[in-house]
C-alpha cells in the first residue's frame, strides 16, 4: 500500500493563529481536510509540524493502512520534516508533542514514512506536486485569515498594517 500526503500551514504571529490543510491520495481515492490548529502556536515551524500531524492522522483514519504501508509525507517546511526525522531539534513544547504523536502513529500502525520537501509557491504550472501544494497553501491561509479577522479588532489591524 502507498499513501501520498501533502500538507501546509498558515500562521499569523500577531495572534498566534495557525491553520492547516492536508491532501492525501491512495489507490485512486483523494481525501482533503483543513481547519484551525486546536491550540495557539508560537511560530510557523510549529504550525507546519501541526499540519503534518493532522495530515498523517487523516491518512491513517481514512485509508486504514496495513503494516509496512509507505506514506510519502510532503511539506514545504524542511525544518518541520527534520524535526520528525531526527526526533529533536526544536525547543518548542508543541513541536515536541506533535513529533511524538507522529512517531507514535508510525510505530502503532507499523508505517514507513518517506519525508519529502516540496518548494512552496511555485504555482500550478510547475507540476502536479506544486498544484497540490498551492491548494493546501490557499486553503489553510483562507482559514487562518478568517480566524485572525474574527478575533482581532479593526484598530489592531490598522496598527499592524502600519508596521508592514
């Protein structure tokens, strides 16, 4: 069995809001999921790692992989992939928690993870991998922006716009 998973995250530092989007394919069937990260995050790497955790979890839930299933887990954040690969490398408690969750899923289901990096923001014309990454990017941005706009006051937006 082979499962391909793409994930991306959006993060707004001013309110510590993060959102994720995940796209997975197995045996000709495609699944998508997106939403807010359930807790506030302190940086974009934490958000990207959270997206990888949600994406892997979705793939396990929806495709019920057999032992030794190879899962190609793809992200545009090399740092998040390195944290999963090395099991260390970040002092953030949330990152450690998500990395442990991913490790536990891999062990429990006897999965073979193939971690891959895709260069982000290449556009749909750059190929199918980039088109999927673009969908993930647009979807998680839409969700994170809606939450940011919901929780932040208009005067705060004006103050932040002056800074940038």
